[in-house]
C-alpha cells in the first residue's frame, strides 16, 4: 500500500529528524533530572538517541518480549 495514495504522508524525513523534533518539545517542558530515555529496537533507537543527546541524559535500549 502506498501511504501517499491514501492521503497519508510522513511528517519527518527520517527518524533522526523526528527525534530532534520530539526533543525540542520535551526541552520546553522543563523536565527535572534524573531522566532516562527508553528506546525500542527497530526504529526507536535513532529517535531516542536524539532525545537523549538533547536532554543530556542516558539512553537505554529495551527489547520487547
């Protein structure tokens, strides 16, 4: 199925860009440390890496069961 044929589009060029956008939103929330970013494999790791980098915190990959 072609997502654009159904009127759907990707809001971000890639997962790194998505992580940066989410990180920008989280930075505006004034979160208090300690913070941990959990990453799910198969797509979530690049997103979480950008968030962890922006928040200057730890990224922990998790394997779903």
